[in-house]
């Protein structure tokens, strides 16, 4: 098993469930990564815990009328259908729709199957169909809203578990997808542990800063914090823990 | 009366009220129609029964400062105002806004008038104004959200009840507009009966398939259904009906 | 103090709080102003009274990797941070994001500071981060939704309180920003009093018209109102006031 | 014959052939018209005299697979084919393509027919096919470049000689279309004579101004000209004419 | 060797070299294929014979700062560099750039290598760099113009010879790419022979039709041709051949 | 005089005149700058030596009908007109048009004035008017093509010589603008000398590499060059110089 595929530690998973995508973007920015937040991808399902899981990908190319008729969907090897059955439980199915909004990449039956199989969630830079029903489901779905036409109108499912682009961001199989109310960030697998750790630290500090600002403190010295604020934070943190 | 203008049968109307736009798109795709779902048009009003009705159209072109001043709206022959008064009850007013989002095509007074007149609904590929009030009204309105500028800023109402484009889709007077939470599909008048019939059949089958998938069935053989699944469906259906 | 900076009268403020942006756009259209409603800017926070206040501006240009690293935010003279501290209470901070959706222009800490300082609200043609938290705050925020990446990914804060473009509209310091559920209109400071006065009058008339239309009146003669309708309105208004 | 359809005078035609679209836009701006230059429409054919002529329009809506198959083109009443035969000699065929770049609105056979018939030119906000051949023809063609797919892929020709939008500008039958190397302006028929006259005057003045600027004069006082420059212009003009 | 990879016959190659992309689009439209012409892809190099050859593909995804630094280009296995060395002579390298215009997909050194190796041409839905030099080269290059930034700014070369999208069109390895002055069409490999044959026939007929139209014939009966015109064509063709 | 404003050395100027924007982008990429090439900005004027010079900026915001009428252009303090007179000889006037294509930012009279004054060139992310005449002028102009409407239709000139965005790139007064046939790159003033030096070195090496590739060398070991190729280059260079 390659390093990229080592299961994420329980600690990292827990930290990422509590982190905001804003904080994660800042941590990745500190490491020189500026393009990690998926554009045009929003949470469809009702709020809950963060989406967290390694990426399993599906790649679409434009459809062609002679190849992409309804009967292809009956083939168990059709990459869209097969990916639904093979994405490992706990993983996130990430679909490259080329940002195309004119057709859905999945509907309520396929997403129900993902949910039953224990898949962590779905991320796509295109819409789903049956979006009102899906919005009520108990599996996080991030996409470009709802659209009624079936995938074959625009998409040919080409292959699965290859590097893709989604929402303008590179997604490699095994990258850690994290979603909150803001949207979805793709964390390179190799950085997941350290980013999760530092994000937790940053969020703790920012909770303190926010308390100060809400209490009337001005920005200078407080945000970003100077040495005095950092000292106050350490005291505050100890008190909170005790 | 031309065939296109024969009133829709009560059976077809009822079937379309229960069908989803996703299913209707699939039925039209089976008949070779790939571009039937309006892009950039979303439900503004709160959920209820599907919008269903034949299209009555209004066509806008870009406005011109010397022609499109406020006084033109006082002319009862102004096509926008006249269309509000002449769209037949039970029909859907479909407005071609060229996808322009910088001005509204109607506001709460005009839409109230449509509602009072018994019009089935409004579909436009541009925004409305007074959108918060309209969202609460008891008439389905599908549009490109809300925008405060009046129509004259961008639109000159040119004529009514001619073939138009709306949301990138051809809409002919008499085409059957169906809207649900996903958006709006335009069904050619000549196909309405058979599409309604087959959509009802498809939805019944998919309800069964969904039940199976929710119960743990894998996709192969279930979705799309093979002969065994179809047999099980027939039994299930008979039981449901009895 | 220049004329533009004379505080708005209490009467004008009150009228603007009650006016809709639709009505304000119509009043400005009557005066030859067609481009006053900000495109791509929507209310993020929950409904309440209208946003009203004079504009204080912040201007962003594209960021550059060598200049826009995290440490710049610690400088109290950094224009973004400084503008948060210097926008006068009762004013609206209006941020030029060039319509860029790939980075946030502010987050919950900065917006909390604006709220604590008594700033009237925030308007930006780019997203904010921590959008779910901000949506619950008690300060009106109008923006292009939520996005997790920090401002430095796309923006360099260049200067404050200069004329800017926001949502495709010119905004001069002191212009009166008014926001309702539809969005935001920028009223030139010199026109604020007369526009507020005439908007109040128009809204009163339209309330009457709406009542008539809801009661079954046809558009001709009612909307726009002819002499008879205007007379009826005057009587109605007197009765309402008495 | 309505006033709009009175033939243009030889004097106006000649003036418009010599005017630049830049000057014409300025003259229309002086009269309050800001949206008269077609966006996304460029000269395809090699330079020559200006395109000048009254508009005859053709309107396209999105195509539909069941209606828009090749056999429809054999019907002499098909609006695209019929418009080619009915646009009067000396007029300009203006085609509304909704800015769609994915299909051509005409090819070399149709445009040869226009040329043989003495039509003044073609203007479209979509591409043509056979663009390399057309670029060499002796009839001015302004369009959105070249694209190989036939019109039926995207367009259904709906009707002719109705008001349309083209390049985001309103074009009414009889409006005067003028094209130079920059592109195309639509002049309302009722303003054509005065705009042509004032444009000639403006161009004469600007030729003088340009001479001065090329000779080293600074902008202040020269452009726009003050009284002294205007006096010098009058002398210069008399000398040129004598 | 799969059928798709059987070399194209000399006859088909020759016919495609003489066919226009317009004619090829019409032939494919007759067979139900509407989306075969690449959008946003134009000929950069000076005119010559048509580009014709089977596709060999290269797929890009968005770049990531930690993976896509200059040193990767020194690896002979880097997919971009390797594809330049492995695309078979006589084939066309087709690059999926996701329509991204902010970085080049190749420059004059790589394209010189393609030329030296006998590759038939390059097609990309993104720009090249050194575009002025490349425009003078003796190998057909179709792309989205020129842009100076190197590929790594936007692209990570992911893999080669897989199905891709290019210019919004599906391109499978072995599909026949044909380019003329208008742009590029992708012909499914299985249809190449029959499309080439029927295109030659169509072009012959249209040459005759054009001659007639240029000679003053009206469209009805001539274009499309009725039985009489077709008879006249057959005589004309025999005379031409004799 | 600040460091940024020290005149560029003759050596740096000469090197930049000979460098391609492609090479300059690569040098800046090596230093971590990925967004330095202006998007949507192309050379309008006929080829010649590279454009090279420090930036002097002009900033536009959206126009407003009450402020931006023709008479404002007569004011010598109007920022557009004043900038034409104050940009120092040898500098490049860089205009922020917000990417707006619907109005020109300058015409032949203003650009003639720039030429007479010895200004190095004009760069704008919007069109010019009188573009055919300007294309023939002896001053490099880079812009978004031609468009006839005057600036006031869309632009209000706000101020000059402030940091701006142009073509999506940050441009600070004094930054070194370099343009070739590909387009324009903005080099931070502080990096100009080292980038110019390393670009010259890179271009020399690439000339050698291109010679090798044209002679039949394969990419591996040649491009990028390995140690052997670099040694051969050093010999080649010495021979060339002697």
C-alpha cells in the first residue's frame, strides 16, 4: 500500500471534522498552495458534521450521441455505475463534470446507493437531479445545485480513480476532501496530518480572538495577535481546559 | 383550432403534476430531444404542486433610451402589460429575457394580476423585482432570482405569443411547461400525452427501484432493472394497487 | 465639510429604511440613472430592516505573491485592516473585489469588529468566509456568498475611501447605500433626499394599486394609474391617515 | 409608406459611408443613446467602403431536434432561405443569433446569393461557415468569425423583419446599419439624417485637431477645442475648400 | 490491432484533405452527431492543406504548486514531454487544456520536435507560447492563440492516449481530426470512411450549386437542389470529368 | 527618489527589448510569481521591437450618467486627459478598464499625443477606437481590440499613478511593462535587473536547444538540457561570440 493510501489516523479525521474550510485554506496557503478550494461547488444537503474522507474519483468527458444512449447504463462496467459500487466506504466520490451545468451527474437512486454503502459523501462540479429529495438525505452532497437532464446529455463517464480537476482544483485519488457550509477543500494526502494539527491550533486561537473582538478589542495587536495577546491566549486556553 | 391548441386532457395534466422534470427529461431524451430543460431558471416561490400548463409567450429585445421610457407602460397595448391581461387562465406566461440578469421582467403587482386571473404560473430567464414578496405568493414563479431595476433598463417588450428562446430552450406557444423543485422543462405539445403516460410508468418503476436500493440492493440488475427486477416490480405494483 | 459629507437627515434615513430597492431604482431611472443596482451582490444575513448608510470604500487589486503574504496583515496600516477600524459608525463599508469569487474579502472576526463599532453594514462584490456564522450576525452583510480562501489569494488591499466600482456600479464615498432582500442600490449623495421623498410617495401609491389589483382590477387605468385611480388613491390615503 | 421606410437620401448615405462608427457613437451618445454598437460582431471581409443600409432582420431561436432537420431547408418559406430572397437590394440583412457561437448562420452559397441580389451586406452576432471564402467576397460581412456546424445545430429561423436584438443592441427594421473596420453601429431611422450631418461636421473638426496634435499641440484647448482652436479650424476649413 | 486503429486508407485521407470542416459537420449531423466541431480552437499557422490524422491525446488537470515545478520537465516520463516523443508520425497530438487560456500548452521547441518527428499537427483548446514563431512553421497548429506563461502555471500533464474533451468535444484516440481555415472537426474513427466519401460527393454538388447561384439562380430549387438541378449537376459533372 | 523610481539601466532596457514574454514569465515563475501576464490584452499595432518601459497608470471606474457627459473632457484636470499629458516620456501608460469591452479607453487623437510626447506605449485591458488607424501608428499599443463607443459610455477616469489591476494582473507605478507579439508581462520593478539578466541567458541556451531539436535531437537530455548539452552549449556560445 502506497503512503498516499495509508488510512488517515483517527486524530486527523477528528481534527478535520472540527476544522473550517477557511482555516484549512489558510494552512495550505502558508505551505504555498493557493488553489485548493473548489469553485462552483456548494453544499446541497442540510448542515451536519463536516464532510471528511479520501477522494475516489470519476472522470467525465463530453458525451457523443452514438455512444451515450440509455442502454449503456445497464452495463455493470459503465464507469459511472461501477464507481458507485467500488468507491470504498468512508471515501468521498469526487466527480469531474468540467463545470458543465446542463446535465446532472447523479440522482437520488445512485446517491441512496452511496449512502447505503457507507460512502462518506459526494462532491461534483456539476449538478445532481432529484435535488430536493437529495437535500434531505443523510449523506453530505456538494455540487452545482440541481438540474433535471440525465448525465448522458452532456457526459460520457470515461474512467475512475485517476487524477482529475474538480471545480478548477486538482484532485488526486487519496487526497483528503473536507467540506463545511462554505464548500469543499482538497488537501494533498501528504499534508493532511500536519494541516489538521495546525488548523486545530489556529481555530483555538481564533476562538479566543473572536471573544476579544466581540468584547470590544480593536484589531491592532489582537488580530493577528501580538505577543501580549498570545500570552493571554495561553492563559485562557489553560483555564478552558481545566 | 389547431392541434397544438387542443386543451390538454385531464389525465395528461394530472400525470404531469405528479411527474418530476428529471423523469420528463429522460422521456424526451428517449425521443431524441436533448435540450428541453431551461438553464438559469429556478423556482422562486415556495414548494407546492408542479407547475403545469401550456405556454403563452412574451418576447423582449434590448431597450433603447428614446423608446423605452416610463410613459410607454401606460399604453394598454404595450406588449408586456397586454400579455399579462391576455395570457389565458391555466396557461403559463413564458418570458424571453435573453438571459439578461440586469433588470426585472415583472414585479409583485403584475404577478398578483396573473394570480387573480387564474394564470398557471410565470417562467422567465431573467429576474423579477419584489422577489421576497413574490416568493410568498400562491402562484408558481420560476425565474433568475431577484433584481431591482425595472424592465425598461434592459428590455423592450416586442411581441407576444410567438416562438421564443427561454433559458436556451425553444418554447412554442402551446408547448407544455412543467416545473418542479429542480426547474422547468418545455414539452413539445405534440408529445405531451405520450410523455406524460410514460413518465408515470417510469416513476412507478423508479419508486420500486429506490425502495430496493434503500434496502441494500446493488445497482447491477436493479438499476436499470433486469428481467427479474421487472417481474418483482410487477408483483409489487399489483400489491400496492390492491 | 463638503456637501457630500453633510449627515443624512433623519427623515431621509427613515424613508430609505422603508423603501424597496425596486422603487429606488425606478426613481433613479426617472432621473436618467440606469446603472445603480449592484450585480452579483446578495443579502447573506437574515432579513431585517433595510441597510442604509453612506459609503466608505475599500479598493482591492490583484494580489502578487511577493507582496501579499500573511505577515502584511499584522501592519495596522494595511488598508483592509485599517478600513475596518476607520469606517465611521453608521456608514457602510463597500469593498471593490472586482467581482472575483475565488477569495473572501472578510471573515467573522473582521465583521464582528464592524458590528461592535456600530458600522451600518458591509457590501462587497466578492464572497466572505465563515459565511454560515456571519449569516446569523446582527449586521447586514451583502456579498457574493461564501468562499473559504483568504483575501491574499486574490486581493491586495490598495487604498480606502476613493471612488470605486462594486458590482459594476460606481460608488463614491458618501453615496447612500440601501439594501433590502433584493440587493443593494447606490444613490448619489446629492440625490438622496429627493429620491427618498419620491420613493415614499411612490410606495404609498403602489400599495393602493396592489390592493386594487388583488381585488380584481385590470391593469389598464390602474397600473400605471390614470386620473381616476389617482383620485381614488388620494381618498384612500386620507382615510388611512385619519 | 411609413416614415421609417422612406428611402435614405443620397446625401445621408454618402455621409454615412465616410463617417466612422466611433464618430457615430459619439453623435448618438449626445442624443442619449448609449447602447448602439454591436458587441461581438467584427468585419470578416477585407476592408472597403463602409457598410451602409437599412436593416432587414431575421430572428433565430434555439433549434429542436424534431423540427430542425435538413429537409426543412428545402421549403422556400423557411424563414432563413426566404429572407435571403426577400431582403431588398441595398438593405442589410441583420441576423439575431443570440450571440451563439456554436453554429453558423450562413455560408458561402447564401452569401453569394445576397451579393448577386445587390444586398448591401450581412450583419450577425454569430459566425458564418466557409469563412475563408467569404472573407474574399465583394460584399461586407460582419459576424462572430467562422464556425463549421450548420445553423440547424443551434438555430431555428423563426421569422423575418421584426425587431430583434443583435450583439446586445436593439435593431428595428429600417434602422440604418453602418459598419467600418471597428464594427457596426445601429442608427435609429428617425435620427439618421441629423446624425449623418453632425458626424460629417465632427469628423472635419477632428481631422484638423489630429493635424494639430500630430504637429505637437497639447490636449488642453485643442481637444476638445476651445474658441481659439475652433476659429483656427474655420480658417483651415475655408482654405481646404478653396 | 483493434478496428479503431486500422490505418486510414489513402483514399479516405485524400478525401478528407480536400473536404471542408463545414461539409464534414453536415455529414456528421446527418448521422445524428451535433457536437463535433471544437469550440475556441483556431488555426494559428498559415494556410495550407487540411490537417488530417488520427488523434493521439494528452490530458491536463489543474496544476498544484508543490507538484508542478520546473524540475519535473526534466523527467522523460513526464506525460507532456513523453507524448511529444511518442505520438506516432502522421498522427495529431490533441491536448485537453480544459479551455484554460491563462497558460500555454507548448512552445516552439516542442512543436519543432513534433514537426521533425513527422507528426501531422497539434490541436489544443488552450494557447501556445512563442506563437509568432509557430505561426510561421510548416506544421498545422490549431489552438486558442498565444499566451506567454508556461504550462505549469495552470496545467499538470496527467496522462496520454485516453479519451478526452477538447473544445467541448469528445476526442477518442484514433478519432480522425480534420482542420481547415474554419477550425477542427473530430470524426469518430468508425465513420471516417463513409463520411469522407459522402463529403466528397456533397462538395462536388455544392460547387455546381455555387456556380449556379453566382450566375443568378435563386435559392428555391437550386439550394437545396430539386430533381431538375440534380439532373443538371449530373450532366455538369460528366462534362467536367471528360 | 524612491528605489522603485530609479531609471532602468541601459543594459536592462536592452535585454528586455530582446527577451520574449514567454522567457520573462518563466523567470518570474522561478521566483514564485505566477500571475504576471495580462489576460485579454493583445498587440494591436504592427510588429516591431518589444515594448519596454516603466508603468504610469490610469484607473477607471464605471461611469454614471450625471457625472460623465462630454463636457467633462474639456477640463484639463480630467484624469484621462491629464494622464496623457503627464505620463513621462519613455514610460508606458497602463489603463485599468476592468476588462470592459463595451467602450474604448482612447482613440487616435490621444494616442497620437502619446506618440508625439515620446511615451513608450499604451497597455489597456479594454479596447481603443479608431483601431484601424492606430494599428498603423509608430507606437506600440496593446489592448482588447477595437470598439467604437467613447469611454464615457462605460468609464469614469478616477485617478492616475496608483496601483491598479490590468488584465487580471497587479500593476504598480514603476513596474516594468514588456510586450512582444504574444502580449504583455508586468515585471516588479525590484526584479527587473535580475530577470532581464537571467532571461538573456535563458534565451541564449534555448536558441542552442532549438537548433539541436531542429537538427533531430530528441527531448530527453536536450530540453531541458542535461550536463552534456550544457557543455555543448558553452562551446557553441564561445564559437558564436568569436
